[in-house]
């Protein structure tokens, strides 16, 4: 993954705004490629006339985007150490709201990777339909490519992914500009747009419009990423993060509104077979099938794929914070050689791969699970900020609390709408997973608390000196066993060798050789009529500890190290099996003495 980086170099891995934007905003920016399509896929069921509601829905989502962004800008300024939903909710609302926010975010990060990769592959298949049969393998390949890129370090992944992000923004903006110029000058699109009338499958109702709005709300996923990753910015962290957040919001609103407007202007219908995306059809209508169209499709595929990088930046960071607070395994808090949370990166890649396989890499199958978790975390975070301002009472805290209060109310209402509209289409899975994750967090915390109580020195009475005995497992007599015997005798004068008799005919030869050894260590022969090697030794250890009142038994196991990878396959690995069997035996320490054979 590259040279190991010392901890002192962490400051040099901080991101400037130009790299932080693609790292933390790729998810939100890329949603422009499918948010409009999700709106149209719902509205088209009510006929082509219902598609006229899509610009209004897109406008309401843009307004929601603005409210949430302003609210999160306050979070960024108030929490320069990283004001993710978990930290804000945990600090201001309590442990359980914090864990709910964390579970919702972790779930959404996994879904972000799966949806982003699936959408990127859909864009590739739109331009090259012959690859449709290889959808899942391509998805898995891209997930692990991004994981490997992130394992190399945050700065390296930002540099790698900056180009595709800016290319996508430039391509869509160019498409919007060209399309607008043609509309204003009365020009026709490069190819005839789809204007076919579709059959009405269901009536246009308020619930259908709300479902379309819920699908389009996927555009807001990723907006919280900057608030989670404030410490990754160069100093001054909060100011740079806030500026990047504003850039992201401006770009996202421009792209989403532009795509929605041209989908309506050209009467673009979503492809029922899901072989071609709405953005691809708009690109064809404006650019034709020329070079600019293929640049648009290539950049779309890249940004949708690399949008998963936002989750790879935030999932490991949030996991490390949970591990620090003893709600997740401690391994997730470990920084790898490249100063990234390597275990969290690998864990995210595994979860996302499982989702891709389960849902066969289909974006539309994954979208119903999407956005529920993120709006839940939005609501808790903004509610937590209201409590934060009320508690600190900083200058103009009433205004700050009002802004975050509005954000909490709006996102709370949207959460109810999204969860209700998507419930039967798959959102119930997310609403089931989140409580299960919270239970897992609490179980882990309980384990760590009990372990800390068992290990604390407070009130601990120092024990007397231990009565220690050493047993040497003797599988036969060779140079490796001699080395083990010498080592055992150096540990304790109470040293004893143990030989398990599988074949009684071999025992006299072993005893004869034993008598010729230059040092006197007693040899005990344990009979094993059932040819078990391990059971007699375990029983003997237990008897020894009971009868001789031994506190600790060290079992020395001689092993010889071979020089080729296939050599161990030629031996019965008795020492390894004994070591595994003694692993959980109380009052037993196992020591391996390795002898390198030629």
C-alpha cells in the first residue's frame, strides 16, 4: 500500500479544499445522475402528464438541500473536531440518540457504496449494453479498487478521484449550457427526444407524488459527510470545511435542477428495462452520440463509482469514534501504516459487496433502502444542535437554534415521508437493521465494561507467590525435544516431562533413551487406550493442579520449523492441536520452543 507513514506525518495528510470537495462531496454530487430518474420512475406510473410534476418536486428538494446545508454549516463551525450526527446527538441528546444516529449513518454508508457502484455500472451498461451480463462482477471489482485506493491514504485517494469529479461537473454543466442555448435560440435537440404517451397504471395521488419526492431525496445523501470529516481539512479546519460545504450545495442544486428541467423539456421517459439511464437519454438529446456524449457517460460512470469514496472516508472514521467510545470492536480504532483506519475500510468493502450480490447490482432495487438512515441522522443531529445552542447560550444563539430547529423539523417531516413511501418497497429492512445494530453496540459496550471491572486494580488484593510447575510434552526424543527440556528446566526446578503412550511397544525404547540423557528430569508415561493424544494430557494437568495445589502450569511444546511451505502437510501437527486444545484451559500457559530443521 506504500511506505509506512509515521504518526507525526498525519498533519501532512490533511486535505486542501480542492481535494476535500471530491473526497467528501462525490456522493452528494453524483446523486444528480440518478435522483431525477428516481422521481420519474414513480411519476411515470400515472402517465406522461404526471411527469410535469417533476420540476416542482426537484425545486422542493433544492429548497430542502439549502435548509439542511445551512444547518450543517452551523454544525461544522460549532464542532471543529468533527461534528458528525453521532457526536452531536451523543453529546447533546444522550447515549441512545447518539447510537441511533450512528447506526443510521453506518447503514447509509454501506448503502451509499452499493448504490453508487451500481449506478456507475448502469451508466457503463447504458453506453455498452453488451456488458449487462457482467453487472455484478464489475460492481465487485470497482468496490475493491476504491477500497485499495483508500488503503493507500486519504491524500492519495483524493488526488486520484479529483479529476473524475470535476470532469463530471464540467460535463453536466456543459450539457445544461448547450441545452439552454438551444432552447433559447429555438434549436432542436441533437436527436429526437422520447415523447411517447405511456399507459396510466395508477391514478395520480398525493401519495404517489410523495413517493416521487422520497425517491428524489436520495440527492441529499452525503451532505453530512463534510461535518463528519472536519479534522481531515487543512487548518483552519472549520472555515475550510464550511466553504467546501457551500461549494458542494451550489454544485448539487445546479446539477439536479438542470437535469430535472431538461428531462421535463424533452419529455424524457425512464427506461422500463433499466438498460439506459435518464441522464444518458438527456445527453443523447443534447449532444447526440458524439464525443461529448461519451465523455458525459464516462465521467458519469466514474463519478458514480467514486461517489462510494465518500463512504470510504467517513465509515472508517465514524467506526473509529464508536470504537473509542467502546461501542465497536477496538480494532476499528487502529490507524494503519498509511494513517487510515484500514480495518474500517475493509469492513465497509465486505458489507457493500454482500449487498451488491444480494440485490444483483440493480440500482432501482437498492434505492428504496436508501436515504431513510441519512434523514434519521439529519433529524437527530439538528435536534442535538438546538440543545447545544440552548446550553451554551452564545451570542445570537436564538438565531442559531432557530436555524437548526427548522432543519430538525423539515428533515423530521421528510423522514416520515420517506420511511412511509418506501416502507413496503424495502425501507423496512433498514428500519429493522438499525435496532439490531444498536443492540450490537450495547452488547459490545457491556462486554468492555465487564472486562474493565474484572481487570481493575482498585480493591484488588495482591496474591501470594504462585506455585508453578512446568510440563514438557514429549512426542519422541530428538534435538528439538532436548532444546525444549533445557528451556523448561530454566523456568522452574519443578519440571516434568510427559509422554503419551499410543503404542505400548514404543514406550520401552523411549524410556531407555531417556535414561541416557545428561540431565535428570522425571518422565511420566500417560497411557491412552483410546489413542487420544490430547485428553490424557488435559486430564493429567487438571489432576496435578488439584493434588499438588499448583496455581499455574506451563506446558512446553517442542516444534520443528520446516523450510518449505508444503512440509507441514507431511506431519501430523500434534503440537498445534495440543496448543489449540489448551487455549481455554484455566491456569495453563502454553509455550512453543521451535527448532529449525534443515
